[in-house]
C-alpha cells in the first residue's frame, strides 16, 4: 500500500485500502523481516480457505500457506483502529476470502509456509465500509487543484481549482502527507510524502475543515502528485499499438500518448464545451456559479450542492454541483460524461489529456483523455486555461475507491 510496501506490519493493516491512521504505539518495533517472539510474520489478503489451512497473497512475494491450530489466537481489528486492545476475538470459520490479515508464527516445513501462533484479521466488509466513509469525508471536506504556490515558511500551499477559483491549504506538523506513485494514479499505490515534496504544477488534494469564507482549508491530510497536462490536436492514430500522437500546445511539441485499459476516455457534449469556453473567456467566469458548466447541459447538482458540508459539496470525488465559493466540481462532471474508445477518435480532433509524467522521452501513458474540447482550446489558445481545468480529473478517489477512472 505505502510503496515501501510495509513500514511495519501493523501499518500495512491500518493503511489497507487507503484507510489512513497513526501507527499503534505497541507495534512500532514490527519492521518487515525483523525477528519477533513468534519467529516470522506476513501481511496479505486471504486467497483461499480449506479446513484449517489458508493461503494468503502477500503485498510482495509468493503466496503463503498458513496452518491454523486450535491454539492459534485470532482477533478482528476494525479499520482505523491502532491498538490491539480494541480487537475482538473471532474464530476461523468467520474468516472469508478477501479479508486482510497479519499472521505471526513459525516457519512451516514447506517453503513459504507459516504455522500460525496469532492472526489479526481486518474484514473486507469493514474495509469497504471504512473506505466509503473516508470517501464521503473527502467529498464533504476536501479541495483539489493544481499547485500554484508553496510557502514553506508558513506551511501553506495555494491551489487553483479552476482558472478563477483558488484555495489556500494550511498545513501543520500534524498534517499527513502522501504522494501518488510516479506511474500510478491509484490512491492505494500512494507512498508516504512530506511538505517539501510538493511543488508548483503538482496536482493536490487536501482534506480538512474550511474557513468561514471557504477559501482556506486546515489540512488534516494532503495527497499530491506530479502529472503532465497535454492539450492539442490529434495528428495520428495508431490503433495497433493503442496510441495517439498529439501536437501539444502546452509543451509546443509532439507527444505519443499510449492508451491502456485503465485510461479514462470521455467526450464533452458540444453545449457543455461551449459553456466551459465561456467561463475561460471571462469576465463572466469570475462571477461564481453564473458560468457553471454543471448548469450547462451537464449533470444536475445533487442535494446540498453549493452548501458547505452538503452531500455533494467540495473536494475530490465530490458531486457534480458547486463547491463553496461557486466553483463547479469538474471531476465528477467528467466521470459522468459519455465514454469513448480509440476508434471514436479522428485525426485533427481536439483533446485534453492528463498523463503520467513520463521518463523524459516523447511517450507518456494517458490517465484521462477528454475529446470534444475544441471550443475550450479556442478560448484558451495558449492552453493555460485548459490545463487549469484538468486539475483533479486524473486522481483516483481517496478512501479506496477508484473514483472516476
């Protein structure tokens, strides 16, 4: 989960599925590979159950066969809990495929096997429920956008959610930081980060309480990543290799964009594209909700839209309505647009793309590709407005959901 895989076995349990919490005080000595009273330990997901034998798929390495004896202590730990005192006893027949567990014991007679002395289980159903709660909290109290300024002295980060709406993210020593992995936008692949890793141009999300005017967020958690924004026209289509060549007006050069099964491809309806272009042309775009794309043929705002703390207000993965301050939630709007395939693209189509940062070459992998954007690029010929609109469209939802993939 953490990219270093397991800071400690307990961290792997506590962070499963994006459930962020602190390290249990009693478990800080449990480093991967460290000796323990029980001899060895493994963390993974239950793959199969046959009688008193389990097979778990660990976070790294080969599957492990686990033998469970009558004397094996099995407890259930809720996601987010950090102390085994809160764990409740359970029996083996309550364990199901898909559950997460930490096994401590002695090596078995066969390779990759453990005779379990104790097992800590995190039920898949509990993880799913916790993920949903986390996702809802990110929706309710989150804010996301492109980093436009970083002030190390004050610990604040300014992000642009749209070309006309910005937020100041206030961090503190207690703020938790994560970074998206270089070639992944999955929250589950994020690694532990730090304030000094955040830089201008990054895409960032923060969760915390807002100020009374809605313009500042006292961040409890921050996740950020470096991605590439591409805006331009398709100059070639390579169906055999699932790739398109795009003349990028942002970088002012041609780039080959690979498309994978994980690439999200959507198309803006003409009316909505025209409305967003109207926002970019300003000054009406600076008047808050009057130029909201969500009101121009896009999904209708849900209950609570525009109300701080309402069901669809604010932040990553949020609903399609207005955020406090009038900024439309483009991420959910995009996720609800009609899906397209490579076969639907044509030469000279205008596209906006969020991709991996790449490795310095001329080829990147698409995370999100949006077509039907010619009015937007016309309204923003240098592509800067289009780049700002791309903020937040690429990232998978914190809390374990994959978001608008």
